[in-house]
């Protein structure tokens, strides 16, 4: 059995344009979108079998780890 291929998020021009537009309106929301895209698998799934509270806690931890400032431009 072959190991699963690692999915790496590569933002394209359309994503960057959408990110830039969203960033001007709400930097925190734009960076949350970026984080979700980075941690999603190739099917777009982020979390499996987690409660809402677990997901929120995990996302908060990941945001703190990923961004020096959650409202700073990250692309």
C-alpha cells in the first residue's frame, strides 16, 4: 500500500484576489480562511468527528501558532 500523498495548499491568483478583498474588509476573517485552506485535505475536509467546542479550541490554537498577529497580512 502506498502512503497518502501530502496535500499542499498553493493559492492561485483568484484566491489571492479574494483574500486581498476580504482582508481589506476583515483581516481576521481573511486569515481564518487562509488557515482553513492550509489545513484542509485534498477533499476540503478540515476536522473529522469533533464537537463544535473542540473545533473552536483547535482553530484558536492553530491561529495563534500560524500567525504572529492574526490581523497581519499573510500572503
